[in-house]
């Protein structure tokens, strides 16, 4: 009772201060007379897992208001993209949600393919699905295990990071790099899966479920963990939709919106999988939805790998897809195409395309306007983080500082995607 | 006197619509839009890559988005994204905003565009309808200097606050125009 009375008092003080400052409260000074504390959570704080700031106004341990400041790693990708040919934009997409770069890469390729009208063969589509689902698993593993770390449980993090390392080894085998993958090309993949890649993938698919099971046993019904996350930072479905939530955060609130099912791309309609949904939209639900999505992703990978069709791994689109390097040295046409593609002199139709994929943390959309030039006229990224992080300041009001950290962690805000 | 060519083209459109479910759906959405807000409200209707795109005036945008949100048949409850755009050559329509709406129930997407002069870049806010519009509008303000009347906190969001220009406008080239070491006769760098 006493706490609530004090809270009502401080709310009034804040309201008065807000009215005085014309509706903009950017607290900077500690107000000792009212016993309020201003706390800077970030920009470099180990619990934010990225560079963004929250200025919290605290009454003791309770948060009264949170003002997020973002843009610390804004790199003006949308502006840079206006100067780059299509294939040079792929590395920019890597650096948005860097926990699941392959999904970003494929999303961008799909956008350009839609604009150009390139048909990608089934094998390449299935290969993409495999890589995208691996990326989703890696993304969810990072989010969930670090949520564990933020509640004080370090062991689970170490268990599953071993597995993330193995996923990165598969990436390395498929495309040559690990974190910022720049995987695939417009029109397909840059090379076929090597036998080693397939072998690594099969080995990992056999070993990973046991680790995941162990991880789930460690957390899912753990009393200490549940006390920290159940009913922390809940959000209703209506609010979540109004705030533009997508991905696991929206599904945790009970809305079964998944781009893979609603607007299937890259042959997702061929696979059988379920959309897990939560009920409360709290931290525990977000955690559980991500865990279940990892199992569903495994199902998809297994189906795609078992049914991987034979055939070419890229479209027959010489105007857009780089010829093999050997051919460039020996073959006139290949040299011409190579030169034209690298110099960005390919013909693009005039038009506008919106293509979205289910990213690690929501609907990742690419809105591309082409005026027929070598670069996009305008490229807009719909970054799920940027859109749902707005709700954070509302979600933390009234909670304690330690809850705020857990909520932030469970929302899976990636600074690279937030700022683009 | 009916124009035979016009009749023919509408007939051709109808048969095309009957064959393509997206086109059929878009035609339905368009007729509903016309009945709700009047035919004169929309111009430049087209469907690039199956996504119904309409252009309207900025006076109507708030009404349209609010009406679509309330509408029981279409249920456009989700504002996917919005972004600014700059066409410096279109006189008195230099700046624009592009809205993407999504009806999650029927899985219909709709793109609405508005254009207005760069000298008067004032647009009504959508923050009273969608909480998610808040940062999207701040981003559009930050990049293009579009002013949203009624926005609760229209400040720069990604760039530093003391920046005195709007960097995504086309008049600001990406690279320093005074540098000569990067000029390339053939590729324009």
C-alpha cells in the first residue's frame, strides 16, 4: 500500500514536471528533494547487448519512466543503398540483424528476384530454407541463452553456444564466412552444398536435439527462472498489434502471424510445421515460443534436407547471376556478363516491390523502388526491432530494474537492426 | 455512346481478374475503398507485383487509415511500415509518404502514397491510430524533414539532434561532391 501511495505521488510529480517542460520529459538531474534517481541504462551496458541508451527515472527500485535514445550505430544504410548496385547491398543487410544474417541476405535476394522476375530453381530454394532456418535457430539460441545469463544462469548459455559455433561452421562450409555471411546471390546460391557441408549438417541435426532438450530441462520448469520471468513485461495482443509487433514477440501475445505461412516465399509452403503461440505475451511466453520455434525449425531443416531436389543451385539468368570464374577467363560472353554485373550495368525494370521474410525477430521487409537505374531509387528496410522497441518504455513502467533487463533481453533487440 | 475500346479493355481486365486471385482481391478492395471514401479521393491506381497501390491527398490520409482500421469487412489493423520519399523533379510534389497497411485476417496488403510540396511538408500524424507510427514518423522527419502535425514528440531519432539538414533528400549526395580523386568518367563515381 505504502509503495503504491508513494508511486502515485511520484507519478503526479512527473506529470507536473512534464507539463512544465511542454510534454517532453528528458530527465537529466537527480531530483533529491523528491528522492528520484535518474539512471542511464546504456549506451554501453553489458545487459543491453548492444549500443542503445535508456534513461530511466527511478523511485527506489521501481521505474517511473523510461526514455530510449537510439541511433548510436546508425550507418545510414538506406542512403548508402541508393548509391550501390543490387549485389553490393547484400553486405549491408548482413549488418542489420547480425545474429541471423542469412535470413537478411535471402530476404534481399528475394526482393531483387521479385523485381527482376527471376525464377529460382527448387534446389536453391530448399538450400535457402535450410540456411534460413539454421540462422533462425542461431538467433533464438542467442536470445534465449542470454536471457538465461541475465537472470543469472550462465550454464545454459555455454551449452548452447557450443551449438551456435557448429552452426557457424556450417555457414563457413556453405559460404566461407561466419557472422556477416553475404550468403547466396541474386538468382540462387553461389555454390552447391559440398559433401562436407551436408555431412556437418547431418551430424549437427543428430546431436543438437539432445543439447536443446538439456537446455529446455534446465530452464522451462526451473522455479528460480520462472520466478524471474513469468508475468514480467506482459503485453496484450491488441497492444502488440498496435505497436507493430511481429515475430516471436507477437506470437507470444497470442497472434499466429508468421510470414512463412501467410505469404510463403522460397517454397515454405512445401514444409509442414506449426506456429507456436503464447497466451500472456510475457517474458516467459517469449522464451517458450522461441524454444518451440527452434524445434519447428529443426523439423523444416530435416524435411528440406531429406527432400532436397536434384538440379541446378542457381537460376539460368546470365544477366544477373555471375558466371563461374573459369568461364570468365575462357569465354567471351561470360567475361561480358561478369563485367556488366560487377559494374552494376545490368538492366533493372522500373517498378516497386515489397517483399518480407520472417526474420529472427519479426517481419523483415524490403521496400524497393527502382527507376531502372543501376541502383535502387529508394530502399526502405522494415526492421522489426526498430518498430517493436518503441513499446519498451511502456512495458517497463512500474517494473523493477532487474525486470527491465529481463524484458529487454527477451525482446531480442539487436542494435544493428534497430539503427540500420 | 460507349467507347468500344474502353469496353473491350475493361472486359479484358475482368477476365484477367477472374483468372488471378490477387487481382480479383485487389479489385474488391478497390471497390470498397471507392465506396467508403469516394472515387475522387484516389488517383494513380495500379498493382505493381500484385500489391494494390493508390495515391491520395494528404488531407484524406488520416481519414482513410482511420476508416480502414474501423472497417469491419477489410480489417486493416496492422500498419506494416511507412517511409518518406523525395522526387525533386516533381514540381509541388517533391516529397511523399508511403504507407503499407496489412489486413492480417484476410492477408491483403495495401500501399497508400501521398505527395506534397517540399516547401510545405506538413502531414497529419497517425500516432493517435497506431502507436507504432511514432518512431516511423520520427524517422521520416529525421530523414526527409516531413512535419507531422499532432505528433507527441517529433524529434530526430537516428541522427544527432543538432544536425541542420535532412540527409535523405536527393539534394545531398552520398559522397563529398568536391572530391576529384573519386571521379570516374564511365561510372560516375
